[in-house]
């Protein structure tokens, strides 16, 4: 048998990454552990805790053979050679750096636990996204407790995107491994490289120093989000001038130096990573005495807030400056298609904005439960102190104005307007004539993802608003 792997954190990253390692490396035993019993129970059941295309098949093929899910965290960590740490690293909501800095309490407690329970040498792998220099802090925690045990820290950030996680893990653009430039550090890098070498071509496994690997993850997310904010900023100018953002994106993306990906204008980006990682980058820049650089990246988040706010304003202003008492269908609540994840989804801000204007919302998402939607909407969101950020409404009022329904037809029945917030494929295939017939007139559609055929909808009779496109082309 090969090395024994244990991953702390059975979430959107820990679960799929370890399932793929187990699939590709039948000689390696992989344990995924978590303090959350419901999560582990779900991983061991037919209803996995996360929805990700292709994940079910892989988990079912490996579970019980060389892939195991357990809450027996300490014992399994103690027995392993390589410990991945894939716990959550959300934004701090109070204290020093609140609203920007990463909250590393989960990481710190995992590191302290590793130090306490270990009785043999270990490679500890940062899988979570962490601020640059975190490995230094982790090393301190581990070495101060080490009882003669050798710990090597590696940074191996994860670049998967939810919705395409299995493809991304099967054929990664690159695997990045950062380690100390000492003999021990390089030996650890080689050991982790050997795991990935089971299926990733050697030229796609990059090795760097620890800080480059840590920073590359934050940089990659900042660049991706920056492209979205750039095209979204252009979409506002398109609307003001009669240019069409899809045509502009196509023309811009044809430049081989720029490329066509990640240039879709939308209601804004969401997800648990982009905003959190950029804010963290901003904080790190500020802590390193680089306020100009911090301000540069801050704009990416501010444009995103502006875009969500702009969308809400457009909905309200188009519908004769009020949505009070009007039914509005919200199609899609997940932050993107092919996931049930709603963390930082733009749907939350859009719904809050419409609810503040007293709209009655009928929400439908194929993968998000009613409980989840209501929980998200009743949570008091942290005030990021952004000029365009929308404030949540009172939870009780909010729940009286929200219905979560079972399909798009039910959501749109009797509605004055429809907002498409998630680009689920099924929304492209709906019978829009039927939807139009069931709606109040004039019937509005606000396509927050530019996935619908605006001219077809106009022929039916809808008033259509797409992001960054002329209102009446
Ligand atoms: P998640 O919240 O889905 O999962 C984290 C899990 O860690 C939770 O189940 C939690 O119970 C568990 N946990 C926390 N502390 C623990 C402890 N001390 N012991 C055992 N378990 C513990 O988070 P996620 O989306 O999987 O993200 C994990 C990390 O990966 C974050 O740093 C994130 O930024 C990064 N990341 C996420 C994505 C993504 O698309 N979600 C992509 C790349 C990187």
C-alpha cells in the first residue's frame, strides 16, 4: 500500500478533490474527516451533501474501497502520512481586519489538533485558500509542539470551479505545489508530486516556493474576478451608449493576448471565493504598506456591488418606479449553474433590494432548497461599508414576502416581472409564450445572465432588459 492521506474538511473542495485522488490512486487510502456529523453522514449516504456533476459516480466507485468519510478526526489524522487541510477560511466579521481579513480560526484549530495528536512525521498540505505567509504561522504551531516529530508544510491551493469541479480535477490546467527550499521541504514536494503524477502530466505540475504558491491562488481569483468586473463595467457604458456588451466582449476577446473566456457580462459574480479572496488580498496589501495596490483590487469588489445594485435599480425603475406589492419571479438562486451553492450569490442582494421596495418574490432554483433560500435571505449580512451595498430587510417582513416554488412556471404565474439570476440551462428551454400568457401585462424580463434570446422574447410581447444591451434594438 502507498501513502495514507487524510483530508480535514469534507466540503466543496475536500470532498471532490479527495474523491478524485482516491479514483486515480487505487494504491492510496484516503480518509476525509470533518467535525460536522451531518456532513459526514451525507457523504456516506446516497444524498451527497453537495451537488456537482459527475461526483456521485466517483464517490460511489471508491467509497468503502480506498475512500472513507469519518468524524474520527484525531485518530485518522494521527495515522496518516499526508494531511490536507481544506477547512473554510471565510472573511472575518469582527475584530482586527473585519470585513477583509481571512478568518483563520478553523485553520488554527486544525493545526493545533494535528500538533497534539501526531506521533509520526507528517506532510501538512494547505488546500484551503489562505493569506500569503500562513505557512509561517502554521509552522510555528506545529514545531512548538512537535515532540521530535518532523512536519513539512506545503501549499497546494485548489483551482477547481464549482459546477465543473470534476472536469477541473481530472484535467487541471495546473497543479501548484509550494514548499520550503530545504532538503526536507523538497522531499515533501516530491511526495505530493508523486500523488498527482498518477494522472496529471508532469509539465502541468508546477513547483514554487511556499509564498508564491499561497499568493498565486489569491492572484488567480483576483484576476478572474477582475475580468468579470471589467466586462460588467463596460456593460454599464454599453447601456448608456447603445453598444452591445456581447459584441464588445467578442471583439475584445478575439485578441489572442486577451482571450475570450470569463468575459460574460452579468448581474455580478458570487460564490464563496472571489469576494473573500480579493478582500483578503486588499487587507494583505494594506498590512504591507501598499494602499494604492489595495485600492486597485478593492475596485473589483466595488464594481461587483455596483452591478448588483444597478440591476435592482433597473428592475424597479422599469416597472414604473415601484415593485411594491408586485409579484416578481426570481429564476435561479445558486451563484452559478450546476451547483446548489448559494454562498455570496448575487441572488441574495437582488432579492434584498427588491424586498426593500416591497416586492413579492416567487423564487425557484432547481438545486437550492426552500430552507436554504429562506435562511440566506433572513441572515443579516455583514455590512462591508461599500457605497452600493444593499442592506437586508427585517427577517419577519422578508419571510412574508417570499415564496419558494417548485418550477419556473409556478414562479412566473401572475408575475409582473421575471429576473433570471442563475444561468441554469433549463431556463433557456422554457415555453416563454406560456409564461407570457400567465403573467400580468406589460410583462418584463430582466436577464441577469444574458442567456435568453431577447428578440424572440420581444416578439412574444415581453419588455426585455439584458445586461449591457440596447433596450430596444
Ligand atoms: P466548506 O465550508 O464547504 O468546507 C469546509 C469544511 O471544513 C466544513 O465541512 C467544516 O465543517 C470543516 N471544518 C472546519 N474546521 C474543521 C476542523 N477543525 N476539523 C475538521 N473539519 C473542519 O468550504 P470549501 O468550499 O470546501 O472551501 C474550503 C477552502 O477551499 C476555503 O479556504 C476556500 O476558500 C477554498 N477553495 C474553495 C473553492 C470552492 O469553489 N468552494 C475552490 C478553491 C478553493
